[in-house]
C-alpha cells in the first residue's frame, strides 16, 4: 500500500493543481466545469486559500525522495456560503492525478482533512458530490458523512441533468 505526505501548496504548484483538476473534467463525474481551466483563471482561487484558515495542500508519494517530488493530488478547504456565521463550516475538495486514483489517496486526504479541521476552527465539513459519482459518495460515507441535501437535476453536463448531493459531517 502506498504511503503519502502532504504540505501547503506553493505558487509553483498551481500548474500541477490545474493539470490534475483539468484531468477530471472529461469524466463529467467530478466537476461542473465542462472545459479546461487555465492557471491564470485559478490564481485568485489559489490566493484565497489562507493557510491559517482554509489551507490548500498538495500530496506526494512518500517514497518519492527526489528534491521536487511530483504532485499526485491536492486537497482544499473552502468557505461555505461566505458569511461570518458559517465560518466553522468548510467544503472539502479532493482531486487526484489519474495514475493515482483507486490507490488510497482519497482515503488519506479525507483522514487528514477530518483530523486537521479543528486546528482551523472548523467543526463541520461538507462534500459537494454529483449523485452519479459513486466512488466519491462511497468514500465520504465510509468516513461517516451523511446526505444532508439532494439537489435534483441542478447540473447539466452535455445535455444530461445531474443531481448534486451535499454530504456533511460534524467533526468536533
């Protein structure tokens, strides 16, 4: 079983983060973007991830001892609804490089996200997952996330209407 390590994302990681994100678009299972995004278009999003409140982590293979190990995935906390009363709630996002999917990296990310949430004053984690994304729904449910909302047919992906499921878990 592979082992993983993570660290805070640095500006030079943004191209790898965008490449991994873009690699999920064609599946129509992970993101509502339907066309690849650019590094430039994600710059502000990157800068909004304050390490003290809403970190963005990149993941490496722990066995990669090179000076600059490859980014094989990333995980972020994002604000929910942007109002002060919701500051203890965060959306968690996990994106994994294609060659690393199905190898335990998602489990690693979710374990780390849950464990670290109290350090950034987050008591509730949310996952926004398409209803047809069985692997992600299964992963979150294995970690005790429950369905808190089902938004039927709110996304249109290539003419197919898709549900958005909001999963939630109280972590403190």
